[in-house]
C-alpha cells in the first residue's frame, strides 16, 4: 500500500532554510510513471503548487518560488526532499508531499506537516 | 500561468440535496489534464475526479465531473454528511500547475 510521510522541523526562523523530507513506501521513487511533488497550504487558504521532481532528477518549479526552492531525490532511502531558503512568515503553512502520475493527477498525498516561520 | 476561478465561494446545501460547483480557466485547458479534489477539515486533499470526468477509485457515483475548454463543473447529487468539505479544481495542462481557490460546501 502506497504511503507518503512528511517529516521535518515544525518551526523555522525568518531568513533561514526550511527543509522537509518525504519518505515513500509501497512504490519506488525511481518509477518512470510518476513525478514526486510538493504542495503547500497557508493557514485558511488554498493549495499552492511548489514543484515536482522526476526520477531522472529533472525538476519543475513554480516561478514565484523558483529562486528559493530545491527538490531532490535520495534513491537509497526512497525519499525526496524540499529546501526553501530565506523563509518569511508568508511561507508558514501545511506542506504536503504527493505523487503525480506522469501527465496526470496527484492521486496520493502525505498527511501534511505544519511549518511555522517565526522567531 | 493559467488562473482557475471557482464559484461559488461557499455553497450551502441540505443533506440529500444536489449541487454544482464551477471552475473557470483563464485560458483553454486540455480536459485530459484537469482534476477535482476534496479536502475535509484537518485532512489532506483527496483525488475525486481526473481527466475532468473520470471518478477516482472508491469515489461514490454521486460525484460527477464534466467540462471542456475553459469551463468545468463538479456535480454532487444527494449530499451525504461526509461530503461537507472544500473542493479544489486543478489543471496540469501547462506549467506551472495551478489550483482553484476552493469552494466550501457547508450544511444549510
């Protein structure tokens, strides 16, 4: 059974780097059939796409975040990660990792992790 | 980027009633690359409909999706208590992928 689980600090100071990891079980992140992505949700707001990574290491990022975002793979641990630099309070929210079918939808999501940016 | 605008912002319905949610795109979207998600309070989004009209596994047939071009709809017939949630549309025709701002279905 496919499961995605986010992990990482729940509190990050302004100007520092947010780092999250998504551990995947029940599928391989080296699958050619899927992208692995991050989506976030500010408090009481809608969903914002952050970006995706493919098993080849190819990435696609949302332009407003592109200069601050890195998504990477760790195939030895079947994990993928998110780094977001120079965070501000506007980066506070729930961060979800998810699996997207190539050319398709986000059919599987992690439970989400709340990250608060505050000093 | 393709902006998705959902209406109404809130839909008040009684149990057993049906309703229609709308999602309008700022430019034409390939209907094969369009989806709807349901998000209950405190939970992650759940895929309901993909390729604009195909129900995801396990989704009750009271949910149906339709549309093409710039106009898409999600219809819910005979609301059940578990259907009260926020619904988001999503396009993956063109990068960046975008989501609508959501429609909340609340108890009337």
